[in-house]
C-alpha cells in the first residue's frame, strides 16, 4: 500500500465522534507499527491537514477545512441546486429530507432539511461516514455500482463495525440491489434507525450516471400510512434536481 493510501486511511479515522487521535491510537486502529503511524501523522501535519495540540495529539488542520470549502464550490453546484427542492419537499410533508453520496465503500450524507413536525426524524449527521448497506440511500447507490465493486464490499463487510442493525447476507443483499435497480427506489423500515421509515431515489447526471441519493424519512407508523405519497414525491423531487443540474450544464 502506498504512503498516500496509508495517509488516507489515517484521515478516514477522523469523524465528529472521534475528532482527535494519538500516535498509539492510530497504530492500534490501523494495525501498523507505531513508527509508521507517527511518520504519517507528522507528514499530514506538515501538509496542514492535521494539527498537533499541546498534548501531542492530532486534530484536523485548517487546510482540511479549506479543502472542504473549495470542494463545496467546485462540486458542480449539487448542494446549491438540490437544497431548495429539498426544502420544498420537506415543507410539503413536514418530514426530513437528506442527500447522500457513495465514497470508497462508505455513505456520506452531505445535506439535510429536518421536518418542522415535533416528531420529525433528526436523521444522520452531515459529513459522517456510514455503512451503505445499512441505509436505503446507501443500497440505492450501491445498486448502480459495477458488480465487482458490490462483490468487493460483500467480501469485506464482515470486517466492518456495524452502524445499525442491518446485516449483509450476500445473496439476500444482491437480490435487494437487483430489485432496487429495477424499481429505481429504495426503502427502509427500521433497519437503519429503529422506528423510522425511509424511501430514496437517485439523482442522475447528464451521462446517465448516479450522482447522489435523495431520501425522505418519517416515523415508521406515519411512513407506512403515507408510503405511496412519499415515494411519488421523492421520485419527482429527484427528477427535478437531476433536470436542473443538466440544464445548468453541471454534473
């Protein structure tokens, strides 16, 4: 594995729940020699991606923040185009709406609008990496991956820390993805978050590629009662965002 790939694994350790790491902790988490972990942390600090605190532990540096802002501006206007549609979808149903992308075997939620009802689902945290098989959005995005990538995920899934009560059963999972690819919608009812239902549709780029997922979530009982309407609405909203992106020459 190259030094850059190893450095990437170090950065993957940083989450809102684990924002600070020490040399020994990195070495243990990534099963590498302490000297290697120290070298990687020092290199990332020199590049400005990490910052060493007075206690000798490492947190994200300002360069990481700067790159995040640059990415937001240069990511084809996805969030800027989608957000007003997400707001309208949320207002119409008083439910929570999320947008997510697939990145290196992880699901990352990049934007959300929380519904205005007192029982609305708060939803996942923006910017955190989740296991895609655990969420309707993740399964939707995986359904449109090449077969080899899906198989690679299945082969390594037993090594993951579960982010929900969803489990990868290889043949069941493959069958799920086939149905999702045919239906163009992905559902969940309590698999990712207990007592929460969700339906996701995909955003499609000008070359037919899957850009992201758009989902709407509700408490399970309310979701079941309004499943048809929520499904139709999220499908229509995803189509609207996809069309606007293409009309603007983006993505």
